[in-house]
C-alpha cells in the first residue's frame, strides 16, 4: 500500500492483482474505506489490475478542510489514475463511491470503460437528512454513527450470523475522521446527478439490495431506467451487498465486465 500527494489531498491506495490485466478501480461507501472490498478482492484480482483507495477524509487518506463536493472526489480519482499510470479503467463504486463513478461517466468519459453502480442513486437521501447526520456527528462524534451502521448496512439475519464481522465494521466506521465524514456528508447533501446521468455512454451495471434502506431497490430501478446502456441485478442483501453477498456480487460484476472480452475473444 502506498500514499501519493496532490495539491489538495494525500490519498492512500493499493494496486494488486494482474499487472497486465485491465484496470479496475474500486470506490467505497461513506464511512468505510478500501477494507470494504476485502471479500470480493480475491475474485477481482484473478482477472484485473485492481486499484483501491481511501477517499479523502477516510481511512489513511488525509482530511482536507471541508465541505467536499462530488466534483472534488471525482477529481481525486482522475489524479490517482494519472499517478498510477492508468489512462482508462472500469470503475466500480458503492453508495458514495457510486456517485463518484457516475461523475466520472459524465465528466471524464474518456477515462472510463465500464461502470458498476452498486447500492447507489443519482440522488442519495435528502438535504435535511444529511444536515441532521452532520449535526449528530458534530454533537456526538463517530461512535453513535458507528453503532447504528451495521443495522443499516446488513440484514438482521446476517448480523446475527456474523457478530465478529459487525464489530469489525463498527470499528472501521468509528475510526473515520469526524471532519472527513462530515465533509463527505456535505458532498452527498449537495449532489444530484439525475439530470446528467442520461449522458453516460459507458455500459453500466446497476446492483441493488432487496433490503437496502439507504439506497432502496426503487432507487436502483430508477437509476437503471435513466441510464441508456444499463443492466440491472438485484441481490438479497441490505446496503453493503459487496460484503453480505460477496460471491453473487463478484459473479455479477465479473460477468458484466468480461462481456467485451468474450465478444472479442
């Protein structure tokens, strides 16, 4: 794992998998980090050169003064791709990472091959909801958010079956810098790409969770309907489908990303 510094931020990242494979960039959700992908990583590394990173304000990346915008987060990704020598890549984003992936498809189409949009929406939540989240973190810190997160990210059945994993998730969220979390909440508060996503020309896979309370099944279906070239997959999961249903998630993503390869193989 490495760190690189731009004029605005220091990004913590890792490159793994097939050195000569097609590049695949993974962008995580609010309050997590590159660890979020650990269950799907082995399957992806067999086929791709995988680039993972902590978004600004998360994990071991720096926390510049906020608020942030989706444009800034997208700019970070372009800069990271330049720094690691990746001119074009598949982009897989979950939740907040999905908004970053959409932004790339709209504003940096020449850098994108295919896009995976998991448990996300062109507009996530409401302005008031994000304002309330910001106030809660300012008043109570990250512990209150962290203790509630497993209930939003995983189904009750999965939580009961995997208590050790839930504690690991809680710790990951609790370790997120409050200032970075708040600054990314502001990005989510202000982001609405619904009027722009029709311009995305890259093929997209939309993954939605049947039980997702944050970006609902309906949100996923709306996103699918608004994209000109999209495929839709529903998984029996809550918000963190890449963790809870990692085998099905990996299979769906690999099948989608390898379609072009199969046509020309």
